[in-house]
C-alpha cells in the first residue's frame, strides 16, 4: 500500500482541504464583513461598498476555481 491515509493520497487530502477549508474561511470572512457593516450602521450603500472592497480577493479565488472547473483543469 502506498502513502495513503484512509485510502486517500496526500494530493487528494490537500485538494479537499484547499477547497472546503478555504471555502469555510471565506464564509466566515463574509460573516465578519456583515457584522462590521451592521455594527457600524453603514447603511445599504456602505454595506455594499464594504462587501465589494473587502470581498474582492475572495472573488478572485472563487473565479479561479470556476475557471478550472469549466476548463477541466
């Protein structure tokens, strides 16, 4: 038997952690941005700006995964 843990290779475990671990972290960061907007009483436009600016990097990560999925990479 090769280098496996519970039947999964190291690469498969790393991919799972990257996909779901970072996905969970992104959801948590969105919750933090929402909480920040609510506590600062930013209003609708202020909340939109907070989400746009503070979530821009997360959109890049999600776009990368979407492009990889579409191209089958």
